[in-house]
C-alpha cells in the first residue's frame, strides 16, 4: 500500500479537533486510510478515537497509508497542517 511519512503540524498534536477533521475527510473519501507512528500499529484514520490513541504530538512523524492517491494526499496534507489555527 502506498505510504507517506509526514510531520504533525497541529500545535497540540492529533487531539480531538484535528482527529475529527481528519476522520471526516477519510469518511468522505470512502476509501481505507491508516495512520501509524513509528513502531506502532496502524489505526483506521476514519475514526477520530483511533487517531487520538496514536498519541501523536506536534512534530511527531506519522505514516499515512492508502491505495487511493487522492485520499493519501488529502490526509497527509491535513496531518501536516495546524488544524487548531
């Protein structure tokens, strides 16, 4: 599955608000997308709760995986943004 490693841009990390925005984008894309931190198991990016379990803070590296290039680009871009701004 194609993957891209990106750096979390949200000032407080992937807490409730950024996780909800990312999960909504995945649900709207309608394709499977996973997120994982180094050494961790991938989680379903369509679930805000699962995203929050990553414990990914600002500056953490997260790997985004999806067979759909557009969904991969969208989610990777969201993870890199400061969604708290």
